[in-house]
């Protein structure tokens, strides 16, 4: 039997490891090298001390980062809403009701069309450095349509989220409690086998605190971890509900009271910020500085969906976070890698410590700061997933 190959990447100007001391912070080495063996990081350190390996790749003075962990995306859908976006840019407000336009198109779409759109977006993410992504249902809102959405999502990721509680569909407009019963009962039974997470849109026009708590409790009883769409369009109970439910993450966090910030700093709930949604809805950006200065754990994700945030680009979100949300370049890159991993309760990704999955990005730039310094410029030269080159080309 031949020995498995190991690969040395040398000539790395900046190696972002997120594996320094203290933990939970951005950490990087300069003039570094990294060894991949069996799909994992086997060694990192100064280039001068790199061990001998079967294969050698020269990064040529460029930066290497952990692959992005995009912990919030809605990729199972049909149709598009560019006219709604254009109307918003002309001054109209964002309303949760737009979700139903996508629900109608998604229900009408054959499996093949949903699968093709999903795979196109997943491939788009990979080319932009995202090596792990979460994917929600939520545009089906019937038992078979939600189950179908989750089965399709499970074809492309292990981070699958049941979002039957996205909005109340029109056929239940007169009986929203009946819809919550469906979400917590037969729909959950059909969906739980394909999902790891349960999510609820806790917002005026979607689900209130009691309904959201009921959905999360039912999901947890079925073995799912909890996450919440919280405080996106206005102040509300979402963050509190997330904290009480022991959720992994409260997502959006755009309108927070001091009590919400306290809840995020005194519990392990990650505050996942989604600046693509503020960009796409012309809302004010969330106050990342307030959260970071208070000691909350912050993640950055795309919220890729056809309504509020039709971007699959984590680099775009990093640039927005740095320019518009006063995050440092280090904080933004940490939030999009290790922060996303925390929001998914994963320890094997989001960092390049020894033993981590060898998910990495070769940047066509000397440092991570270029992700924000050169916004809109494609700079992802190559992407490895579990040690395998999956996008771009190795030098
Ligand atoms: O995260 N907030 C709820 N869901 C999505 C929007 C979905 C849509 O507009 O289609 C979000 O922004
Ligand atoms: Fe969302």
C-alpha cells in the first residue's frame, strides 16, 4: 500500500491560523509554511523550519487563510426578486411579505430546477472561498415542500436548517396558530431526519416570542440545535428567545437593547451579523463595535437569499463589516472563519491549528487586509477542502 501523500505549502507571507493564545482571537504567522496530511493540518510554523514532504506548493509570498464558514444562507429557492430590490433602492421599504413571492415560485419549481440553482450557488460560494455553508429551508412552507427543500440542502452540506417557521403561508393566514402546530408537529417529523438545526424568523409580521419559543422547543425535542432570525427589522424578543432556548446563534442583531447585548455576552449565543441584508434593504448596519466591545462573540455570514441579500460573497461581507461596521480587518476575518464555526458549534473548521480540517484559501494578496482593502476584486486564487484543491489553481 502506498503511503498517503502529504503537502507542504511554503512561501506564505501571512498564515492566518486563528490558533494563537489567547484562543478566540485572530492569530497569524508571517513567513510561514503549513503541512497537509490526510485532509488535516499536520504542521504550521516558520518557513525555515518546515519539514520535508512528498509535494511542495509555493504560495509565492501570498496569504493563506482558513476557508470561510458561512453560517447563514437560504439557497433552496426558485425565481428572483430584482424588481423588488430596485424598488427598495428607489425608496420603498423592505417587508417580510416578499418572502411569499419566492414561496410561490419555489413550490411550483421541479426538483431539478431547485437542485440546479442550489448547486450553482454552492459552486459560486466555493469559488469565493467558502468551504462550509449552512443552508435553510423556508420557501416551501408545506410538509412536502419543506421536506424536499431539506433533502436537497442535505445533498450539498451537512449544516442543514429547518426553517418551516419563516412566515405564515397564505393558506394559514386566518389560522396562524394552526400553522405553528403544523411546524411543530407533522412538518417537523418530516423534516428533522434531514436537518441538524431549527430556525425561526422572530419578528413583527412573522412569529412572536411565544410561537418562536414553541418552534425551538419542538425542534430541540426532535434533536435539532436552535438558531434564530432575531431583531432584524426592529427591536423585538428574538435575542432573548435565542438566549432562553440555548441557541447556537442569534442572527441579524440589527436592533438591540442593552438587555439584548447583555444576553449575548452572558450566554454562549453567537451574534451573527449579516451586512449583505442591510446593504440589500438599505437599513442601518448592526452595531458590531458595541457587541465586540461588550465581549460578545461575533460571526459574519452572507444571508444569501433572493430577497434581502442576494450575495454569496463572504469577501463582500468582510469589506462591508470593516468599512461600515467599524470592525478591524482582523475581527472581520475572524468572524467570517472562526466566528462562523462557533455559530455552527464546530471545532474542526474556522482555524488552521494542527488537527483542523485542511480547508484553506490562498489569497492573491500578501495579507488578509486586502479582502477589505480591495473590495469587489476577485482575490481567491485557490481553495482546498479537506486537503483537496477544489477551486482555482495551485501555483
Ligand atoms: O434572513 N429574515 C428572513 N429571511 C430572510 C429574507 C428572506 C427573503 O426576503 O426572501 C433574511 O433576510
Ligand atoms: Fe436569513
